[in-house]
C-alpha cells in the first residue's frame, strides 16, 4: 500500500537548513542531498517496516522510525507510519541533541 506523505514544518525547515549548510562548501553536494532526501521518502511510503524503531532507547521518540539518508548517513529521517499516511517528523543530523528537539511536536502539513 502506498501511503500519503506529510511533512511537518520542522522537517521541511530541517532539510532546508541542512542543504544551506552543505551548500557553504558545495552547491552540487547540497543539490545531491536534496535529491537523496526526496528519494528516501519513496520507500517509506510503501514499506511500513523500513527504518529502526525508536521506542527502546529514547521514550520521547516512541512510535517513530528512523532511517539515514543514503550518501548522507549522519542525516536521519524520523517518521511516523499511520494507517493511510507517513508523517516525516524531523530530518536531523546525528550530532544534534535529538531527544531535546522532539520535546514540542507540531502538526504535519500536507
């Protein structure tokens, strides 16, 4: 089943911020990053078991799944699979304080 894809405002901002950071060194690398993020969303929509469940180590992340962006493995996509859609909650660099960044969730935008 192919689910709809929704992205939170934070997830959209995360991707833009990371692309801008990468672009400081290489515009081509930043464009490649954006392509890889978009490519990563497709298997998430069809395979609800993709990624690592996050409810064991970090209670605040219960119900979320995490997977790296191909070619940018320190960039992590956090998503929640629902019955008819997948919500991309955040896209964060692994060096960030991930648990703190999940303290105040906001509503997804389609």
